[in-house]
């Protein structure tokens, strides 16, 4: 039992403790309130120097890496090439690299095709090649074609290595002074930190900025000012900060999230804006391209430059096992492979050596055994023992940019059988270039038997050839979550292109998919043919992913609706404004200007549409389809003399475009050039004889010219192509208007049998008695 004295002592002690603890409690509370306020502040970039104190090992790995040396100011330390007054042969010309007043200079063909001197302001990359940037008016930086091969220490001309099959004159869009070689739009966002393109689409100028010239810490981790505040707090006060105050999570995430962090640069893609560090959804700032022909091979293997993402996300390691990610093989700070480039050791982290690192698996000689080297189709020499390396069978590669050998990251099994069927490459024949695909297939059959697993390329090829049996396979791929997202998305695209009627029954399910890339593919696959299609798209205007809601708005804008349903108008107005911002962001490209012009055309803003069509064509004279769109525009605003000239110019370059030829024939009819109109309409029908409306217009033209036999023949061809009540009724009206009563009666009787409920046929037959 506690007496009064003891009770008072205990009470005093507790009160004292409370008094002592109260300031600490208030202090913690104050810190919590203060830190809570700071976490809501917009983070800003603070530079690599702020990282060194706490992250010295990572910083030391990064120094000298490809990211560190992605771009730099040209000086004696950064320039690797020989500028000691050397001549360089390339693209049919003689160029020169030299020094002048301490500046690095080149003499090469300029914007007008004449040889001029240019100062090199920046270097770009360092191995296996280094490129050089030149400043132009309007804030542009352009990439010289004169390139330094750092492996062999020689100059080479990019045109001879990459574009040797093209006439690379100064007006060509691929010429180094034009947009295809423009740093601001083609290169900058992946070679510098916090890149803001700042393109002015009205004046066609740039005010591009960066916070650091190369790919520094914050390029991947995001602006780190709040992280510095987190680091400065005592440990007990840090809980208010999520992810250590960094906007981008790089740990405690799954492999999909991890790989997506790299996708913004390591993917072939279209951009929606400057990089948005505040979102973990890559479809809010980029749209990775799907691995489809002609950029990829039919089976998804690399063809043009794809920058790894679309390949790696096809691999079983990424999709089936859902654990493997970039840093399982690469030191992400240095960019180097783990294990000092011991390639097989990378694979043996997961694959058992006793099974896979043996001749029973790879069927090749080991290093040191007798034999001869082979020369691959890319010109790479593979010595004896190279066949025992996992990467040479499962990650074959090819050269890009002349000297940059890059490997396919889809980690595929060699399939010579697919090479035989679809003319796609396989690793066996890429090494053994002197052998046939059948030679390789015979060995595969000898080792593994005749059975081959189904490959999505089979479904894609069948779909492209209109085979109905591919439909079930496409649906099976889409519904199978073990397939990569991009292949499932591509299957939706194939369904939309080749089996639109079937897609209509399935697309609502795809639009509700968890993954944004699949939802986006479904939106893009919808073709507007009825109100039902629009009703599918309206809810997508509210999607939480920018790429999806803006794509839905784009498609809806093409419908030419005078008025949207009231309940969807606000969402549409917001999404279409976002879409316009995307178009303006990309309007430095000729295709971007073309898309912006199409947007203005659909909005009824014909003046701006004309302006940007002209700017796009001025930027790339080879984009002849722009002339076709301009012709339709001029026809719309009754400038048919200009429309006629553009149709003629377009058809000179695209003489097989039956639809354009048909439209031109109708325009010539408007211009009362009837004989020439008939010539183009007939030619259009000959190119594509399965369009009933074309046959009908030809018939009317022959009727106008009093050629009754040809008019009747084409009306019958219209029925042959599309046997309907209306097509038959057109022929019946023709017979009646030309007093061909016997033929009219025979046709009316036949139509009455097919359409017994049509009362107007009774009236016709009564009249013909």
C-alpha cells in the first residue's frame, strides 16, 4: 500500500518528467510541422556537387562514364579527334578538320551546299564514336556528319556509313544542317540534365536550356533540393518525406517500374513534353514505339535503332519471371557490365552452369579448341570459343552509326525456321553468314527435334495476309498475360487494322485494361464508323494517363462533330487543349508541323492549317503526302486552282494512290474538265476495282458523255462489287431515265424477288406494264 508521502513523491516525479518532456515534444512537433511544409515545396535541381559528400562511391563510378561524357564543351580535354589540318573524304566531297585561333574548325558543305568553315562548340559522346555540334541561328545546334571513330582513331563520314543509298544533298531532311540532325529535338533530352527544349513554333526558334550539360545524378533521380532538406534533418524527423525527398523512386520498386525509369532515353519513342519527374507513369511524357515493321523485324528483332527498351520488354526475363532489371547486369552509375565483362557470369546468376554453360547446351567449341574463326554478316570476327558465350546466341547484334555494335536485348532463342518463312534474322546465320537458313534449321532439328513453339510472328504475318485463322491467335495473345505488353498492344493494333468488325466486340474490355499501353493501343485501334465508336471513346477523355486521353481527343476531333454531348464537353476541351500542347511541343519536326496542321484543319482553322502544311513541306520536301492534305484543304476553301496543282504534283510522286486519283478525278469534274476527269476516275478504278462508288461515278460520267453502253457496264460493276438494294436501284433508275423499259422490267422483277417489301418496285412494275 502506497502512503501519502510516497504518492506525493511519485506525483512530483511524473510532473517533473512531463515538464522535461514537453519541450522535446514541442520540438518534435515543430520539426514535423516544418518538414511537412517543406515536403510540399516544388523540388528544384541542385547539381552533382551536392551528392558527393554522401554518395562518393556512386559518384566515382559515374565520373568518366558514358552518362558523364554524354556531352561537353569542346576543348583540348574533351575533343578526342585529330584536328591537325586533316582532310576527310565523304559523301563525294573533301572536307577538312583544323584549328584556328585555338578553336576546333571544320570545312564542309553548309545549308546552301557550298563548302564553308564551321566552329565546333560541343562534343557529343566519346566511344565508340564522338560527334561534334555546330551553332546556327535560331538557337539550333546541328550534328556534323564528320565523326571520329575512337576505336580505330580515324575520321569517317556518317552519310557513307548510314545513308549511302540516298542522295544526301543540302535540301534533304537528313542533311546535317536540317532537322533530322538537330540536337535540340533529336538528341538533347537524353544527353543533358533538366533539358527544357523551349521551342517557339511561331518563329521556328529554340531557347533550349539545361541545368547540367551531361547526364548527371538528377537526370535519373530527379531534382533533389528536398532530398538535401531530408538529409539535413535528424533521423526522427525524416518520416514526413517520402522516398528520401526524391521525386523518382529507384529502390523498393518492381522491375517494370525500374525499367520504365530508363525508358525515357533507352527507347524509340514519341515525346509528349519535357520529362515530367513528378509522375511514375511513362505514358504521361513519352509513348514508346511498338516493335512493328518496318522499324523492327516481324518477329520483334532489332532492325533500325530501338535503344533497347522495346527489345528487353519482350524478353522472358522481364515478362515471365518479372524480376530481372537493368542493374542485374549493369552498374547503373558507371554503365559498365558487372563481373568485369565476364558475359557468361552475368547469365549464370540465374541459369545453372551445369546445364547451360556446357557443350550439351550450346553445341559449340570451347576457347582453345582447334578450328577457324567465322566472320559474321556484320563483319565481326568471332574466334573459336565465341559460340560458347551466351550473348552470341541469345543477344546477337548489328552496327549502328557506322561503328557502334549494339546487341538485341530480347534474349531470344535462335529460330532459323522463322527465317525461312518470314526472312527474319537468326543468330546461327548471323555468325555463320556463309551458310543457309536451312543448314541452321537442320542442326536445330538434330539437337532439339522437329517441334517448334508458336511465335507471335506467325499470327502477325497471317493477319497481314488477311488470313482469318490469325484472328483467334491474336485474341489469344492479347488475353495471355504472359506475353509482353508491347506484343499484346501490337496484337490489338493488328486486330484494328485487319479485323475491325471483330475488334468492336472486344475493344471495351481492352479499354478497361490495367496497363496504359494496352488501353492506348485499344484507343488507337478504334475506327470511327458510328455513334457507338464515339461512345467508346468519350470515357477515355477522363483517363488518368495523358497519352490516352489526348489520343481519344484527337480521334474525336476528326469526326467533324458540330456539337459534343454536354456531359463530355468539359473533359474534351481539357484533353484537346493538352493535345494541342503536345503538337506544339513537337512542331519542330516536319511531321509535327503536319500533325499540327491536321489539328487546325479539323478545328476549322484553315489559315493556320495552310501555314503549317507549308512549313512542314518546306522543312522536308520528300513528304509528298502533305501536298495531298493541302489539296483537300484548298478544295475545301474553294481554291481549286491550287488544289489541282498539288494533286498533279502528288500523283507524279505517288502514281499508285487510287484514292487520291479518285479525289482528283472528282475535282477535275468540278473544274468542268470532264474528259480528263473520266481518265483519272477510270485509272483509279483499274488500280483498285473493289470500290463501288468509283464505278458509280464513272458510270455517271459516261452517261453525261452519252456513252450508254459504258455507263451501263460500270453500273453493273458497282452491283458486282456491292450487291445492295441501292446499287440495283441506281441501275434501275438509269434504265428508266433512258427509256430502256425491257431491261428495267427484268431488273425490277429480280429486285422484287430479293426485296419483296419494297413497295416502290410495285409502282415501277405497274408503270412498265
